[in-house]
C-alpha cells in the first residue's frame, strides 16, 4: 500500500505530507460544487420561467444584490479571524437555503419567488466559490499552487459532475424544495473540510510565515477590496480579465437559454437538460485538471492557462457566425465551460498566491463578485440590444470573437506579471504591483 501510495503521489505531483491537505481540498470543492450544481439547473429553469427576454433584468438584479453584499462581506472579513470567515459566510447561506426550501414547498410556481432564487443563487455561487479559493491561496504557497490547484479543481469538477446527475434523478421525487435542503447539507460538509484544512496548515506552517494563516482578523474597512483594485495595475488587469471572461460567458449563456426554452417547454425536462449539459462539461474537465493543468503551469507558466481558452473561443465564435446551428453551439459551449474549469479558473487563482492576505480575501472577493457580475450585467444589455436592433444575429458572434481576443491578450500580460512577482525578492503586495 505504501508503494502504491507513493506512486500515486508522484503521478499527481504531491509532495510528502501534502496528501491530507489535498484530500481536504478535494472534499471542500466536491461538496460545495455538488450542492451548487444540484441547484444550477433549478436556477436555469427558474430563469426561463421568468421569460428569456427578461434575462438582462435578472443579470442587473444580480449585480445590484452583489453590490449590496460587498460591504457586508468586507465588514465580516475585517472583524473575524481569517480562518472563520468561511464558516460565518457558509453558515449564513445554509440558513438561506432552508428558507427557500420552505418557500418552494408552499408556492412552487410563484414567478417572483423564482426570480429571487435566480438572483440569490447567482450571488451565492460566486461568493462561496471565491471564498473557498481565498482559503486555498492563503494556505498554500505559490509553488504549491502551481502543482496542486489544478488537482484541487478536479474536486470541483467531480462535484459538478455528480451534482447535475443527482439533481436530474432527484428533482422528480423530491421536488425543488427537497433539492435545496439537500444542497444545504452538502454546504455544511464543505465547512468541515475547510476546518480540517486549516488545522493541517497549523501542523505544517509555511517556512517563511511569521504567524499562522488566519490567526487574526484582516482589519481595514469594508471597502478595502475595491480601493486595492483601483490602485494596483496588477489587480486591475485581473479585473479586466474577469470582465472579458464574463462577457464571453454571457453571450453564450443567452443563446443557451433561448435555444433550450424553444426546444423544451416542460420545466422538469428543462432542469434535466441543463443538468445533462453540466455533466458532460464536468466529465471533460476532470482528466485535464488531474493530469495536465499542473504540469502546464509548472513548465510553461500561468499565462498558458489564461490564454489557451480565449483563443479557442475566438475561433468558436467565428464558427458560430458561419454556422449558427444547435450542434455547433453545444460544442462551443461545452469547450468554453470545460476549458474554464480545467485551465482558466486554476490559472486565475494562481495569480493571487503572490499577493498579501488582505488582497486574497477582500480584493479577490470584490473582483470575483462585483466585477464579475458587473461584467455580466453590462454584457447582458449589450447582447440584448444586438438581438433587438441588429439585422444579422451573426454580429453578436463576431463581437464575441473580438472580446475573446482581448481576453487572451489580457491573460498573457497577467501571466508574465505573475511570474515577475513570484520571482521577485521585494514586496509583491506593494502598491506598484
């Protein structure tokens, strides 16, 4: 068994003593994403129920709700110890899930309730996922991140694979209320995994650390994340990267909602279709995350993870402009999402490993939530305007290709800057970063 374990660790590029942390990180993401992806098809169904032509309003509502959450999270991050930020935040969301379960059980077809859940889950997924990655960037050194973040992201893909399957199987017998309650249990499990990961780092402190991660509150003010982004070219570059990513995703998302709503009219069937798409995406992402992502990052740098998918998406948009059919759309959508989970997301998180702790929580959360949802809202209105006023639907796809090219150029610059900060002996968190 010891020989097999050693060979497995070598194959996955795990160093001695890191095994328990890898298992805890995998469990953290698996449980979080299983719960979320059980609910994601429910959200898509409720978004369709509110009318495909109204999606831009849901995106705008999500952005406003995200803005409202920013000072609340900033206040929490300033007042409690870093190691407890995740527990307080996830505990709050568990109470929200219980409330929605009661509402769905009483009024399952209420449109206003459906729209509220759509907005809530759109805030929930960005905040909880961003916070989980904040914990990892806080607990792992930059070198460990390059080796392990792709592998840990595989836990997210496994959860993204099992969640839609569970949702598709259980939505009929349990209903939407039952799925929401079950998702709450998975979120509680991810809290336990995060606590174990913190305790592991306590037993294995980073060599250069002057104190244990999470030993005291971050301090500062609730808006420190936003001000940090505005005064840092590096963080502004990450923010621009996220806006362009969100724009590409939104253009494809609107097409997905339109096609599925026209093809399937039953709400349960829509949930099952969205779940099947999610399952295919996650299955394709897992092998890449386990065997390719970490090796690419170590040998070619973070930049390659941030450039490959945007360039492929530029070609995909051009393909859609020339052949705007359902089969082509499915291929482009699956490639985009699988590539984002396997390459772009781990690469994006590696960018934060060279930053100080406050930026890993506050600035990162501001970018992952407010900036991302702001990009969603803006691109949602742009896409809607193109659909209404443009004479040729292919115009939106051509604009999407240009956005993808800009996305790739920004990713290339960030990869080079991250390498400079990682190799620098100065203070990477200084204002001139």
